[in-house]
C-alpha cells in the first residue's frame, strides 16, 4: 500500500455525521420505518412524487429541464403527480397491466421522467434505454424483456422500424413529439393526443415491496449486457444512500449527469433525489466543458454527481476555462462508474476548491455500496468505505476473507434492499453471482487497507499477471495520467511466452504533444520510477481516442481484442 496521501475536511453539519457509530448501529428495518409502509401495499411512485404533492413541497420544483437548444422548463411535484397520473391512465387504456414491461427509448426529455413514474404507478416494469442505442441494442433489449409497449420519438422510431419484425410481443409504440396532423402507422399512438384526453386522477396500483420495478441492462464493459431486475423495495436503499453519500438536503439544486439508460441515471438521477423531495436539473445535451460550467453557474447547482470520464475531459479543457465561471454554488461533488484517478481529485481540489468523492457500485447492487462520505477524510484513489448496513470483504475463490493489503475478489454479504432480484430470463446467470460460499461476487478485484478503505484494482478479467506479479490496469493508468503529456490511457495484459503477460498501454496525448519514440521511453521510465519496475508498460501505443461504452467507460476488452486480432464480442454499448 503506497498511498498515504489523505485529504482532511471540515466537520459536517447534517447527513452522515459519524460513520463508525452509524455503521455499528445501522439497521435497514429502522430506515424502512421512515416510509411508514405496508409490505403488501406500496409504490415507489407514491413515495417519490404523490406524497410530496400533498405537503408543502407541492409547489417545489421537482425537475428543472433544459434542452440542447436552450429551451427551459420547470415541473413542480404537484405537476409531476398530475402528469404521471395522466400518463399512467393513458398506458392503462393501452392495456398495460401490473408486471408488463414498458420500455422507454427517449432523449432526456421530461416525458422520460414522467413515463418512468407512470410505469411504476401501474405496477408495470420500466426499461429505460439510452437514446444513442442502435437497432441491434434496442432489439436485444425489447426481445429479451418481451416489452409490450415502447415510448419513443418519431426520429428514434426509425431505429426500431429496422427490427420491428423481430419483436412480435410489442403491441404499441407511443410517439412523443409526433405532429398531430401527421398520419400514424398501425400500432402507433400519439403521446400528446392521448395525454390531452387522459384524466389526471389515477387510481394507484399498490404493489408488494418485492414486485419488480425496472430492468436495466449492464454497461457491457466486460461482455453481453445482462438484464438486471430490481424491485420497489430498492427505494429503502435509494432513499438513504442519497442522503448519506450524495449529502442532499431540501434546499439543494442537484445535477446528476448520467442518463437514466444507465443505472446511475435511474437511481440517482430520478428515484433517489425524488424520494428525498430534492429538486434536480436535467440537461438533454451533449458534453461540452463550457456548457457544463454554465449550467452550474446559471442553476446554482450545489451538488454534482458525475463520472471520471467527464472529469478527465474537464481537466483536459484546462484550468483557465474554470476561472471564467462562477461555480461558488457548488458544495459537494461525487463521481462513479470507473476508478477515479488521484490526479483528477488533486486537480478538482485545485480548480474547484472541493474534493471529489468517489463511490463504487454496480447495476446489480442497485445503490451505492462503497463510498467516500462528507464526514470522512479522502484517500485519493480509494473508493472509500462500505455504506452502513453493507458488509464488503476481500475474499479468495473459496470465500475466505483475506487480510488487509491482499488483493482478492470484492464481495458483498447478500441481503441489502436494492440487491438485484433476477437477471431477466436468465436464472443461471443470476445464480452465478452467488456461487462463492454465501457471498455476492462483484467480478471486481480490490484490496482493503488497515483503516478499512477499499481500493479498486481492476475487473477480475482485466488484472494483469506479469512475471508472477499481479498488476491492476487502474494503477498503471492513474500513474500515466500524472505525466503532463497524457490525457487518457487504457492498459491491458498481452500474452507473452516468457512473462505470462506484459503490460501494454494505449495512450491519448494532451493537446500540444506528439507521439514519438522519445516520449515513449520517457513514459516507460516515468512509470518505472513512479510505480515499480515490473509495472511499467513494455509496449506503448499512441491513439486518437479509446474505445468506450456510451456511459464513458474504457472498454479494455476491445483494446485487447483489437490488439490480439480476436473477435470483438458484443459491441452494442460501444460509443460512436
Ligand atoms: P458489464 O457488467 O456489462 O460488463 P459494467 O460492469 O461496466 O458492464 P455497470 O454495472 O454499469 O456495468 O458498472 C459497474 C462496474 O463499474 C463495477 O463493477 C466496476 O468495475 C466499475 N465501477 C463503478 N464505479 C467504480 C468506482 N468508483 N471505481 C472503480 N470501478 C468502478
Ligand atoms: Mg458488471
């Protein structure tokens, strides 16, 4: 364990104040009591929207929305209640019943958020899909889930048309932004017309806590995406992790940059904040450093939840740009999705004056499992400590716990409220998660230090074995990022007769740097000194960009496949 760097912070006033005490005393039952619910008569939509519409929050803004063209809209909790009631009535009239799958293939429009709530109100199962998916990705998801209704736009529908003949279970397509005077094809209906005619009084479909709520397909970083299925009970986890990890309070303006087509966008870009009655902001546009800073400035965003890939791009855009904006409203920043390089945290501290709080979780875990909290010092490069109520451990292949500092499999004790309940249509895959002696196996490798902080090493499949040493790609990538010429890197193990594997780094250079043999040698020496002689990349390849998932994760398996001339496997989530 090399890293002794610690970022200490001011004491906190609210939220999670004493980690150790809370961890010791925590009980999910006590948290659940805050909902005052009956196990057989619940609905997350009631807790997230309708309940607030009955209190002083009825006129509080639930959603600030901004389109790519600068159009702005606002919706209060009461308006959200009425619109989701209308939408639920509309879907009910189309024949949607409890347990039916209704998929959403929309840009980040207000209708996406209204639709998600409406589907929950019906006790149906929502399947949000990222709007950049191509026909194959859409077909796979609609086919696997046997979706009955799809909500989309006329533009996006073209991608569905290409595969429609393969989707016999799909009965209706609801078109948002359909021009009312244009003709509709058979099976298609107009959202606007039906919404206008629908009543805004809806009789809630009460469900059981264990009834399914949504299906989200994993990011496809390591292989074919899995249809991870979650239930209404997840709300207990959503609710409390939002409070304690994202540190959200009633007067916050919160911005989660993730799309609801990925689990972060569904859980912390919708349910988590709304269960807590928080106002959030949504931007239906692409990443652009200046635009992002403008958003924080204009909306006075206080809490910001984003991803390492975005932070690395902001870092690439430079320190001077930051100075052009007033970002003084920001008080708390979090990151998820990939390991957060220490260099990015140091940079954030310098330019935003705030530490960035990394946290770790998966589509399967349904909520944040390991995190950096407001009340604990940050060790840059560490994912932090397990959420109170979560038992995380580093184990070997038989389920025995390893001691501090030892690399092993990151595992969790099953039983937290938001744990996945199924992989849709794949019981075998679901069971595989629980193959190791009473543990849920995450598929990631990590280690725990003497203070109980967890450190990410790599995906179990990505860890490199070179001359008998196990090297995680993340530590090499992070060390490379500390070199002034490196903007981003992806590191893989390449089979080698002598060493088992050698380390190969794919590097994207910062502006102003050109690939050269000298730079290659300089980088190798840099890593030798910084990390260890065995951890330096024997091979370096400069490239213009790295293959990433649409949610921004480096796809090391594609770097490897390309390098070794192997088949690429499922690339449905690959960015353009
Ligand atoms: P697939 O399972 O289809 O290969 P995926 O694992 O990328 O895709 P997600 O569920 O979106 O799909 O991502 C969870 C994974 O992302 C984790 O298992 C971990 O490897 C990585 N991850 C998420 N947050 C962090 C973090 N803070 N630090 C390191 N890795 C992280
Ligand atoms: Mg995964």
